[in-house]
C-alpha cells in the first residue's frame, strides 16, 4: 500500500514539474546568411581540363531560393530540411563526359529502386540530372543527404541561358558560351544549414590536331599529350593562339601516334594562371619530348626521345668535322639511386600518390641512398607513373657523358632530340650514340655550328673505349 502511495506522489510531482517548467522558444530554421557558401571568388581563373580530372572547388556564381521543411510536419523541434539554389561555374568547355558528382568527398548511393541519374553521362546542354541520397551525411532524420535536379551545361558555344536562374533573378541571364556550368534547382542540401563541398569529375578530350580513329583518347580516361600540346599552342581563349599554318601538324600527328602506341596518356587540370611555356615544358617532361622551330621550314615541330633509330646509319661526327669537343661526366656523388615519384591517384580523391623506385646495385656500391623527387601529376595511374619513374631512374643513376661540340656544316641536319655517333680517338671513344639537347650558336661566315648533347641512354652498351693516346 505504501508503494502505491509513494508512486502516486512521484507521478504527481513529475506532472506538476512539467507544468511549471519554463517554455523554451520554438526552434526556427537558419537563414541564408547562416549558410557557409564555399568558393565564391570573382577574380578566380576558370579551370581547364584535359583528360579526366576532378574540379574540387568550383566557383559559386550565384546562390539563393532558400526554403525549409520541418523534418516531421508540425514538429520543428526535430529540425529542418534545407533547400537552396546554386550556380556553379566549373571549367572551360565543351567537356565530353561527366563521370560523377561528389559531395563532401562522398559519392551518392541511392537506395535500390530510387530514381536517379546513372553516371557517367554525356549529352548536350542542358542535361537534366537527378542526384539524391537521403543518408549520405547521416541518417535521413539526422544530417540527411543531397537531392534534387541539376541543369548541367557542357560548355558549348551555342548553349542556351538557364530558365531557372532567369526566374529567380527576374531578368534574362547570359548563356555563358564556352563555360561548363551547373545549376542546382532548389536543391536539398541536407538537414543542417551546411552547404557541403561539391566536386565534379569530368572528362574532356581535344582533337583539333585531327588524329585518326580514337587515338586522341588513351586508356579511355586520358587525353593524348600531342593533342594537349597542340591545343595549348593554338587555342585563342587560354592558349597561345598560334596559327595552325605555323605548326608542323604532321610531326605532331606522328608524335600522337607514338604516344597512343605507348599508352602514354595524360590528365591535366589547370586551375590557376600560369605561363603557357611552363605548361608545355611540364607535359614534355612527362613524355620525354621537345618542341622547337625547325630552321629549314620555320615551323614549330615536336620530337620524342625514343630508341627509334638504327645506330648503324646515324650521322657520324669525328675529327674530320669536329673543331672542338668538351666532354664531362658527373661524379658518383652527383648521381641518384632512388626516385620518389608523385602522381595523381583517382582512387584517393585525386590526391597525390607516391611510389619509390631504387637502383639496388648503386645503393650497394655506395652504401647510401640519394633521393630525387619527381612530380608526374599528369599521370593518373601507378603503372604509367612507375614506367616514367624507371626511365628517369635509369638516366639519373648512370654517369652519362655531356658534350659541347663545335662542328662544321656536316652537323647541320641535327635538331633537338636527334642522335649522332661520336668517334673521338683522343678520348678513346668509338661508336658513342649521343642525343642533341640544345642547338647552340652558328654563323654563315665561319660555317661552324655548336650543339649540346648527352650520351643516349638507349645505346650506352654500344660504346667501346680504347686506351686514349693522351693518357698513354
């Protein structure tokens, strides 16, 4: 009996306490000023995509049209779902494929049976996309997830203006010709006033060079570096705007065929203003090539350093045509026996991947490791980066001879990246294959030409050495 009296007293006091409890203000939704909008910068450069890249922080050109829904109708204490209109400027167009749209480094994964857009996707402007995942940032009744329709514009010159933007802003909007952009129409951003970072994974190939078939596309995801170089040279919007008539198109097409056969594709994202010369040199470093103006034709041409020659038929330079020769070799202390390669890893949200390659014989001989860091960020897979790193390690770990040669006009046919055979008894050298690295000075009056060269890594086994008369 006493138990029931005690229980009744406790229940009564609890009810009275609840009745006397001060009333808390009714929760309200956050306003648009409370939402942190990422990357909205007027003066920011428009990115350029070659191959497959991830534009991680597209520029927000406009936002508005904020609305909210109570998570449980009539129960604001449970929170609100937020909807927002957003306009993202992404990159130069036209792009060819939209591989995915990432939200806070996550890919939406709708429940089976839920209508949504399947990626990758391609099309013409505008493409209406539906992307939604109620649980991407947490359960649907917690953080929730994104959802809604997106008008995606591929960046064609004749793409139309967006009607949603015009309706929201009450005025006609630009067509943004040549700009790949996306309009999120009153899009659900989640159950918290957070505008999570959005990233667009895009593929853009370029074939103004006119490569046949699909050789302008390598390993499907990558662009042919010859096409990238040609685009930088000729495009008037962001490149050098050089007339195609001033370029040796056949040479670039031949280089493109070689790079396709080697599966040596690249994916390059240019996100900031930089000199075209730096971009070109970086690509040439990836593919081991050189661009120069041919003195005979006056055309800009390209050459790749490859073992594509017959050592028995290359031009021979010797005492009959050489006036002077300077030859040096690096010391063992100047060599590197470890190469640390950095590449772009799409499996890790396009962050830098790293691999380390070692020349074990050199490490064993010297007893220590000497490391060289090399960035191959234009490669998006480990296999390609490894092959390039091994090529670099072979060069860096061997004391290749470096030469400055002053010869008569017999050497006039030599161009950057071309090879010749050196016979120089004074140093006991016979059959050394050398590759031109730089075409130096020369005059018509003396008929001489100065070139810089390096011992070619592909044919070091062909050189023979005899006792030098100078050393005997």
